[in-house]
C-alpha cells in the first residue's frame, strides 16, 4: 500500500502470467479442436473458446504447475460447453447432441497435443498431394464451409456431380491418411 492506495504487484502478476500463456499456447490448437468438435456453429464455438480462455486465466491459481494442463483445461472447457448448451436450451435452440452423449464424449480418451500435431501434419501432407481440383473441393467444403449446393454453383457442376466429386476427394484423403501420409513409391 502506497499513500493509502493499493498498488498491484505487476512483477508478481507477470510471473504468474508467463506459465499460463506458455501452457495455453502449447494447448491452444488442442483446446480449439475440442471446443469446435463439441459446438458445431463456428461463431458460437469461438465465443465459448474465448470464455474458456478467460475462465482458465481466472482459475489458473488452482492449477498445479507440472500437472496435466491439457486434462485440466479440457475439464474447464467441458463445463463451459455444458453451460453454453444449457443457455441455448433455455433460449429454445435445438441441440444436436444430448447431454448424455456429451458426457460420453467427454469420458473418451482424447489424443495428446503431440498426437494432434502429428495428425495435423499428416493431413496437410495428404492435402498437398491431392490433385488441384480435389484439393479445391476439400478447401471449399472444410475451410470455407461451403454447402454442397454452394460448391456446385462455384464449380459449375450439378449438386449430384459436386457431391460425387467431393466424396471421391474425401475417399482419396482418407486413403492417404490410412497410409500415414506416406508416398506410395
């Protein structure tokens, strides 16, 4: 206390913030994937993800350094996702999965950050190997989030033809991933 005013100890706050920021950076993609997997609407998922990051910061004093940040953050995220679902249910919004289903998903083993990074590298390698048209279809559907109808209009195909082409692209991608992203020859 200085001159009757409370003064924050910035040095102490910075020393607490550094491990949090580092751990969050290491686990951010993992946490994002978890949230986006539980909340299908990307705008809602992004809002909940920001809420989770704030909650993790507020609760960070309870986290024991050296323990599993991924598991801890996932538990916090699960409770925030469930609160979001409860709010949407009160608003009368239709929820895709039941609470029982969400709890089952939460109980399942999830890949580690390192495993997710490996999967991401394999996926990128497989996409890079795809023919230009197949790669474009995957990009439109999953990065741009176009519907099949929008893809058909963009590519000048019928909806049925766009669906078949996207299905072939997915199959090609799946086969590459099943081979571990390796070149065949």
